C-alpha cells in the first residue's frame, strides 16, 4: 500500500493514497508554467543511484530563479574604479563614469546626437558598403563578418559622415565607431571620409573627424593602406582653401588611422585617458628593448609631449568645438 515507486498519475486513482502524489504533480506543473524550472541543472546532478526526489532540489532551484529575476544589461562595471553604474545614469552622462570620469566607448549615432543641434544632421553616403575584393577567409569569411557587425551595430561600416550644425556653424562631420570591426579603416571608411572632406572643401565648411580605430582593415589588405594617402590628399586641398580641420582622438586611436588623417588636424583634441599611438606598447617594448615611461600612449602623456593640443571631456566637447570653429572660421574670413 505504500511503495513510492508506484506514485504516478492515474495509478490507483480515487484512493486516499493517491491524493498526495497528485497534489505534488499539480505543484510541479504550476511552477513550470511560471518559468521557474531551470532549463539546465542548477547544480551537478546527483548520481543515478541517489533517490530522485524533487523536494531535495527545490531550494536550489529557487535560488537560481531569484538570480534570473535580475534583468541583464542594467548595470555596467566601470573599468577604472570598478563601481557598478546604473546604465540609465551612464547613458544620461554620455557614457562617462560619474565616480571617476572614465570615458567609456560611445557609438557613432550617440555621439552625433550629443554634438549637433537636433534634426540638423544630414547623412552622406549612408548606404555605401564594403566588398570582399580579396575573397578573404580566415576563421570566418570577411563577408560574414561584415554581415554580423552590420546586424549588431545597425551601421553599414565603421564611420558615419554628414553635415550638421554645431552652434550656428554648419560643419562637415565624420564619426567613427569602434564597435564595427574595431573601427578599422577599409575602402568604405576611406572613401566616405574622402568624399566628406571634398564636400567640405567645395561648400567651404569646417571639418571635424572624431576617430576611434584599431587601424587599417586587414581583410582588405593594401586597399586599406591606400586610404591613408587618399584621405590625406583630400585634406591637403581642404587646407589649401584655408578651412579648419579639427581632429578629435578618442579611445583608442591607433595605427593606420593615427598615422594618416587623425594626426594632421589644424587642432588635435583628445578625450581624457584615450589610448593613442601607432604600434601597441608591447610591440614597441619588444622592438626597442627599453622600459616605456609611465602613462605612455595616453592622451595626457601626448599632451605633455606636444602631439595634441588639448584634452576635452566629452561633456564639454560640443561647446568647445563650437568655440574653436567660431575662432578659426572668423580668422579665415580675415585671411581670405
Ligand atoms: Zn569609474
């Protein structure tokens, strides 16, 4: 009359003995419907020989389900001070840690939103996309990578270009996004920037390019490297027309981008703490066999050594750009 192994729905239905197991089955069903059952074992499953009673597991499942109630992506840990920052607060603060002023990377669209007057940005060449000229295949093909990053970022490539208004000035703006293949410069990034620079020259507009990049895009080989000369060539014509170019370096700006258009601004600004350089510190250390000075390749170090003109916190960027453009365009008027 009492063996547990005989507990099953319908077995001896209507007897007093089955009331308890039926109640238990109903409880299990309700819990499953509420999504509190784990889809994978919460702990190492007991050996097959151990009694399989759900009652033993229940407290552990409960603990697991409590964890799951905290939605993901609500908090971000600051890389510098380890404070947990509420994502909403971080967004409102332009992705700058309110505790230690660490500047997180920020997407191109968010940055445009933070810089130009509302509804004044007209994007250029928005649909230009890369082609796989080399039929590059590594761990994954170049085309599949492009597709993956286009889906993840909502961008067509690693730069957004267009014309917008900062204060009362119309400005040609190029803004890179590190989230798209490390902000690498391939043919599309180079071509979009070149067209932007040429448009700025033609329309007599000041130019601002905000860089963040790991360098040239290896998937396009030499075609990437050619973009360095092409962008700088277009900048030379822009400079000849006595138009100002402000280059803003953000974390990180390295290699082929730093070695071309990013380092030839009339005014070179950087965000606090940004890593800026050509080769990475490990490569330099191995090549020179010398100890690198503290703070090497940071914006602060480069300001001290004269490579950049000013460090501008993200929250002041719009106002400062407005002031600089005002000054430089006023001087141009008197020079022309
Ligand atoms: Zn912090």
